[in-house]
C-alpha cells in the first residue's frame, strides 16, 4: 500500500498540502530561498510560477531495474529545475523550459493514466521546485483511485524542511549526489553549498524510508536509492561521496554509479568536461564503492557500458 493513503485517510495529507502551499508565497520550497511570491506568478531561479509544467509522462523502461519491473516506471518529467547544470542531458526540459503548465486536476490525470497502463510506481522527475503542486494533485488523484507508490527523483538539492512535509507521503527517494566540492558545484551547477545541503537532504530521506526494500518480484516498494554520475577527471568527487554514503548513511545503501556522462548543453565550453567518460574512470568509481563497503550497486545497461 502506498504510504500516502494512510495520511489521506487520517486528514493529515490535507494539512501537508496547506503547509507546502504556504511555502510558495515567499518561496522557500527549495534551499535557494528565492523569496518570490509564486502564488501571484512571480518566478525565481527555477522559472516556475504558480502552476507546475510537465514535458512528458510515459512508462519508462530506462530507469533502475527495481523501478522498471515488467511494466515500466510511470515517469512524469517536470519542466525546469532549481539547478543550472551546464552538462545536463535533459537541458531542453530543465534549462530551456520545454513543457506545458498543468493544473492540479490535469496533473492528477497524468498519474492515473500511468497507473492505468500498469506502471509499478509514479516517478516524479525533478520534483524539488514543484512539491506543493505535486501534493495538490496527489489529493485529487487519490480521490480518483491512485494507489501507486511515489518515487521522488531529484537532483539532490532539496530542503530538509520541505522533505519533512513529504514524510509519510513518498515511498522511494531517488536523489542524485552530484558533488563533494563546493567550488566544483558552483562552477558546474551554479550552486555553492550543494555538498552540505545534499548530504543533509539524503540523511533526512534515509531517516524517513531507510534502505531500499525490494519485493519477491524484484520491484522496489520503499527506501532510498542513490544516484551518482561519474564525471571526467574526478570532478564529481566520487571517492568522498561514496565514503560519506558508507559511513553516514548505510553500507546497505543501493547506489547506482552512473557511467553515461557525455558532453551536452554547455559542457563543450569547458575543456575538463568536453569529452565522454573513459571506461577506466567508471571502473575506478566501482572499485572505490567496493572499498567503501558498498556492494548494492545498480546495474549498468549493456549499451551504456559499451559506450564508455
């Protein structure tokens, strides 16, 4: 049973919706704290006013195996992002704003359409800046029969205060852990305090849902799944990130060490990022994970492995 159903029945979900909506007035939804009034259409760093925008929603078969199963992960790609990654592979969505605004009823219907297609979960991609809008739509969707678990699939720059509103709502957290160095984070994603904010957020996510739990059919039902994209020339600080996970989260953490980096968007303007990841760089990251005591590593798709 999806976690949010109990909150809905008790009336607690309605209180969470109100708490999240209040964050929009002097926007405190994410750690950027832009302090604009999104309720009247003002926008901050995420360029998102009152309504959430969606680029697409589909059963996705390219996610981690425990999310995909036989019928796919019901993925909703939200437009815009609170990070400004110069190498983003979905930059046309995250940076260029490809998508259309949906009200709460329309967003609820996207969730229900994915459930009707047999998806195993509702996978919210880049949800950080639209948490209030998601909760508003969730209330409507539950009334219309939504029962699937929610996956919170974020870039990892999340507010602990906002995450606490999601406690008992989200079943599976899937954050990125992008960087371990503040200067690199500022250079590549225009956000200096990413490492400290990200680590606090991941700790809170783990406190809420624990290590990833997988049922007898191989489907994730609850827990934390961490993504780490390996960057060329050790720019991601892979060693430090993996050690943090092992020492301060859990050695039983499910970690997907991602090998698919290739230059996109503005990455060609930076010589250190202007080439694909080398196979040896990926193998080094996997070895570092094992040395840290992390052995629940997400599998790399064969096509991706060949590409690096």
